[in-house]
């Protein structure tokens, strides 16, 4: 569960969001959002998942139908299958960048490019979206090969099963991730002040992150960014946490384990993620420079700024290539321990409803991901990935969270949900959270969904601005944007048809629900 939660967002997106939204000013709404939507949603997803496991349902349509005995329930749950497939396809592509740059670091491929602008050009060359006349550092096939290799590794681990593949990966990847993060944080925090900059990573870098400017708390955008980060960092709204929890019995604790998962994630994000990129950027570029870099995007900070920092450190202590390998290595392990979980709900669907073997489903899904993933690689410059990142990886996560909160806390009823969560619990959830999860969490989610809908979703939908920027979609990119949206709609239609076929094939009665297993789903 912790491997699933700790991902690229902890070390790439969090520093960027924190720096772009005022550092300490961002942390206040961030921790409030963690308390009122992050941790409650963690418990809700564990609760929905374990309840679904009682009926041998490890996929979201079945989990929703197990609680809400209505013919529409299974179709509402389809969104919980579309989102993990879509996110898996483009997330693995981003993950492949980290594998590539880990190799580029240890081989010193980008060594000598010592400016922010130069490294951005190097990144654009790898992405094959460089401008005409710009220096080309990589073969056209480089990003395709790294993507195919990264995807194949993900599918191979997935095909080995939860305990045989994913758990083994987490046991290896998570300790390496934390080790690399601790070493990097130690090096960054004890760097000397740079001549001409006059800032210190501890006194200025950490102070920027933890000293709030309360005047900025009146800006709605800061609160919106903080709430959005909570979704990314905890991987809620994805469908994978529920799938993992479906293997637990009513004798297993989900309350304390939910807190432990959240705590592990927050340690990785706030303590470690916040102690690497932000202090490093502040030390070499100053507070204003770090904020300006953050405005450029998550990838500029992680893939352009940090390589420049490592080369500067290498001038004093010749360990720059090793630090670069560790930085991108930890990003890779953070990414893959999350991405291997994303197809788990879909694998569960085909195994449970059609009896298909795990290995077969995994590799067929891998083929599907490869076909559509290559579109992201080839059409990155046209906003293909940005569209999926917004509709599936941003807006869609909140949509799923709204659905599961209503289903678990309102349709299942608060008392029944509370009782269900405490089955086998090692601790009691404070009573105030019952009120928060019933009223505050859904209200917060509705406001978030409505705000995003009004300020972002509608302008993006009508092409008044692109999903990846503020400028309108131009005539050249519009066909690719339309194609990306059409594919997402196609995914929904295909899964809805498959769900209908599965229900008819297994003769499920929507009004009566499913038959409860007499044994733990994992044992069954």
C-alpha cells in the first residue's frame, strides 16, 4: 500500500506545487486537506475494497454494486477502470524518463550542460519536441525504447501476482528509494552557501517551505493546489488501493494500516521530498529563482534544475554522477512501485468475471498500453499526454472520490460504514472523523469538483485553453486533442459493454447483490 502511495508526485509534483504556491503558505491548506480529505479517503477506499472482497470483487464496478444495489451502480463504477488504465499508459511513459536520466547521469551524457535553459533543451531533445535548429542529443528512437522497456518491466511484475511480483518489488524498491532520498537530503542540506546567491539550504530553503505567509491563504488557488496534491500523493481515486484492500478479511486491521500508509507517504513527500529539490533550488538560484523555476512545471525542476545542481556539487566533491543516478533512481522506484498497481483492478475484473489467467490478462493489457502509449511518445508536443493527465489523472481522481464517498458514507450509511471500518481494527478512529467523513469530506470534494469544473474543465473542454498551459488549443494540435479525448470515451464504452456482458454471463441480480464468500478472498 505504501509503495502504491509513494510515487513521482512525492518528489516531482510536491516540490513544484509548494514552491509555486508560496512555500509555507502552501503547507497550511495542504495539511488541512490531508486531515479532511486525504486520510478519510484512505479509510473509505480501504473500507470499500475490503467490503468488495467479501463478495470476491476486486474491481470498482463490483465494489460499487456490492453496496449500492441498483442497476446503474456497475456502470458508475466503470470510471474506476478507465482512470487506472489511462493513467498507467502515460504514467509509465513519465517513469521511463527517470530510467533514461538515471542512465544519462551515471554515463555523464548531459555533463557540460550547466544552465537551466541548456538542460531544458536536453530534456526536449529526449522528448523529441525540440525546436528547429536546436541541438539534438538523442536518437529519435530513444524515448520509444525506454518506454517499451519500462512498460515491459511493469507488466512482468504485474503478471507475477500481488505477493509474487508487486510485494517483492515493494520490498526491494521502497528501501532503496528511502536510502537514496536520505543520502540526497543529507548532501543537499549541508551544502555551503553559493557565491553570489547568499542563501543556505537549511536556513533559507527549509524556512521557505515551513514559514507561512498568512496573507496568501486568502487565495483560493493555493487551497485548490493543496487539495489536488493530496490526491496525487496518496493515489486516492485511482482504484488500486481498493483492489489491494479487497484481499483483506474482516479480521484484518484497516484503520491503523491506513494511517501507517499515509504516514509513510507523508514522510517521503514532506520530510524527504521537501528536503531535496526545494533547498537545492533555493541554494543555487535563490528563493525568487526557485519560485520562477517552479512556475515552469514539475519536469523543469526535476529534470533540468537538479542535473545543474549535481554538476555544481561535482566541482567541489566529485560525486555528481552518483547523486544524479540516485535522484533519478529514487524517482524510478517511486514511479514503478505505484504503476505496477494501476492495472490490478482490471486484472481482477477479467480474472473474477471471465476466469482469464492473470498472466494472459497482464500481457494483453501490456499490449494495449504499448499501442496507446506510443501515441503519447509520438504526439507529446501536441498535448496528447496533457489531456489524459487532466481528464483522467486530475479531474477523474476527484470524480471517483466523490462517487466512493457518496456510496460508502451515504448509501452504505455512516453507522454501517463506521462499523465496517472498525472490523479487526487495532485502534479506534476518533469520533470527530465520522462527522468529517459524512459531511466535510464530501462538501470539500464537491467544492473542489465544482471549482475545477468552472475554472479549468469547461475552458479546457471548449479549447479556450490547453490542458497543459494557458494558451488556447491551436488548429495544428486540435486533431490530436480530439483523438485523445475520443480514446478516453472509447475506453469507457468498451468497459461498460464488458461489465454488461460479465453481469449477464454470471447472472447477477442487481437488486439482490452478490453472494458473500465464506472464506477470505485471498484464500478463495
